C-alpha cells in the first residue's frame, strides 16, 4: 500500500521550511542583481567571483572556493568564461607548481569598477525594503 502524506504536511513545509525560504530569497536576489548587472555584461555570480579576486595578492583557488561556498570543480567552470573575456588569468603559483593563483586582470578591474556603483544602488534599494538588514546578514552568516 503506498504511503500518502496529508496535504497539511505540504502546507507545513511550505510555510516553515527555512531551506525553501532561503532558496526562494536567494533566487529572487540573484534575478534582481542579474538584471541590474546585465548592462555591464555580468551575472551576480560573476560579480561575486571577480570581487573575491580583488585583493592585493592573487589568491589560490581553495580560499576563493571556500569564500564562494563552491567546490574547486565548480569554481574552475565559473572561471572559464571570465578567462575567455580576459577578465581573469589562472597562473601557476611560483612557490608551488601544483597550485594555481587567480589573477584579476586590468580589464577585470575596470569592469568590476564599473559594476560596483550598480551593485551599490541595487543593494541599497534592497536593504531599504528590509526591516533589519544587519540582523539578516548576521543570521545568514551564522547559517553559512
């Protein structure tokens, strides 16, 4: 005999599931930032990746993957279109030939600089709609 769940369970999950609500919010934010960044030819993920490379010293892959909550394979795939556009270079680490460093090129810095005002304006608009954006940020960091 097949097991059936009552419809009330569906309603319970719909109304209370933190994972579902976080996924929905993440998708809505991603769509908003994707639309805002489209004029400079970036997605929200590409913006975050480029921003993670904006450091005084080019980072190795592992810390970038960790910051972006990606595995190395996903990071490698995300880097490919940015490399083709000349925004990022993947170089051999001179101190460890097995390791790779992620270098933000001059073109990458210029594009990132043109995207930051768009990000700021979009971000400000979203924060203005929230009751307590700092509390939300703290809670999201705690979950991550």
